[in-house]
């Protein structure tokens, strides 16, 4: 049984933004981050360097 959750805070990668998310899998976190970045930060495609930062910022707890 999977008990952990994955957490991500937008400000952890340097955005001045209070948005945060948690989900049962990192894949779910990513899906929501992509939508958020598109609408809140005008990032239709996440650049590789930002993708790397997001990957490091996602915490499993
Ligand atoms: Zn944000």
C-alpha cells in the first residue's frame, strides 16, 4: 500500500507565487504543474532547466 504523497511548491523554483500541490504520484504532480505553469506563468512548454528544478523540488513525504 502506497502511503506517501508528493509535494511541490511553486516558490521552491523561484516563482513569486504561493501555489502548491500535493498528489499521490509524481506523475499527478507533473500534470498539475504543467497546467499551472501554462496559465499562471505563461509557460506553454517547460524549458529543460526549469524541468530539472521542478524535478528536484518535488518532495516525497
Ligand atoms: Zn506558480
